[in-house]
């Protein structure tokens, strides 16, 4: 769906920023979600239901109760194993190149059902794994947008390093930035650009603080970002992906 009328944001705000945190790691519920809540901000936590989450799902109920989104990040974190040597960490059983539409849909439905048991929500967004946006290979390669549209309000799609505007808006394939290894000073100009463009900036993070994940942002830089978003809350609407997507769908 494409709209070319300018975005209108709530309460006279100038832009939206969505912070998204991937892979359901403990620092998210131990430190990140409480800090966001303290500052009056909400975010999306993309939960991969396999791994640590299954042995300790309870803390995520608290995260949801604070108003954050538990986003779907699949059951088994499948990605395209292309080139194979870059994805040695991923079992060949979970190669998106070998997925059918049926298998992808079935697994995402089960993942959403698990999350629904924690948050009671039916409206949810999807966070593409490894930023990959297709299944199958060769002439069977299929873009996920159609399948995503059937199940989700929206999805964080390709890593475009671009601000979402009415011209680039595609709900099942929202372009985003990576915040991993960035300093606040490196992110600030893009946030200011989002204000000037009245656009929507989506940021992807994994860990927060050294040792929390192979990809991470330093704790101090992350705190500086949250402090800035709190200070600028008159101009910047910092909210979960599902909240912003629903707002845009209801105000076309
Ligand atoms: Zn991931």
C-alpha cells in the first residue's frame, strides 16, 4: 500500500521513531524495557521463540504489561544461507531458501500464538530475520510481503538506512537503520532528518552493552539516545512498530 499524503503525527509531533530489539535476550527485560518505561517510551522486542525464550518466557509478560510490543521474530530464526560460509551458525534445517509458503506461515502462526499467551494481543508486527525478505530459490524465490500482509499489521523489512516517508511506505517491508555499534552522535543527524521530513525512523538493535550479543550498542550510547528521545518527546513520537503502523493505517 502506498500513500502520498504527508504523515500526520499525534499531538503535533514532527516524526516517529521506533526502536526495535531483536532475539529475546535477557538484557532486554532486565535493563532496556524498564529504562524505556521510566522515560515514557515504548518499543518493539522481536522475540525469536526458540532458544532462551522457551526456558524463561515469564519476564516477557512483564515487558508486554509495560506497553511494549512483543514482535514476532519467528520460531527458529531461519535466514537465507547465502553465502553458506557466512551462515555457519545457522542449521541447514532453517534455511529460508528451502522454505515453502506453507511452512513459513505455519511457523509464524505458532510463534504468534506463543506470544499471544503472554500479551493477549492479536495485532502484531513481524521483524524479518537477518533482514531477509524472501523464501525459496531460483524461479521459486518468493517475496514475503504477501504472506506478511495476511498475518501481520506490518513488518520491519530490508536494511535500507532510509527514513520511511509516504513515498517509500510499504507496511510489509518497512526500511530501517541498524543501531548496532553506533554512537548516539552517529544516529542523531538521521533523527533530525526524520523530524525535518516528518517521517518515520525505524532502528534495529540486538544487544545493549558488551557481552550481551555479538551485535550490540554500548550502554552509554544507548542511554544518551533514550535521554534525547525523552527530552524531545514534544517533537518525536517514540513508539512501538505496531502502534505507529496502526496509527498510519487509521490516518491515511
Ligand atoms: Zn534476529
